[in-house]
C-alpha cells in the first residue's frame, strides 16, 4: 500500500511541476528578454541615430552604393590542370 501511495505521489508531483513550468516558463522567458532588451538599449542607445539625417514621416529615401566597374582583363592567377595517377 505504501508503494502505491509513493507512486501516486510521484506522478502527482510530476504533473504538478509540468503544469507549473508550462505556466511559469513563458513568463520567465518574457522577463529575461525584456531585461536583456533594456540592458542592450542602455548600452547602445546613444548610437541609434548616428549618421542619419532627420526625415519627415512618409518620405522615401534611397541610398545606392556607387557602381564599381569590374576589370575582366585582370589576371587572377595560373590555371593548373591536374591528372590522376593510377
């Protein structure tokens, strides 16, 4: 009889912990993400507007990289043909 009570108690504790973790884990994860985001924002908050000019809401700006012409006659290296030896 004692063995049966012990087994039932272990099963009950297992399901209680499983249910508690299912409820508690997302909240703990959400808390950790918020704290990390706050720390990151404090540490790098000064750099977010670096190099950007003020633009009105709704304006579209396109920044293109300058085009570079490739030099097809540029010699990269030698081609070596390898043969298999039996």
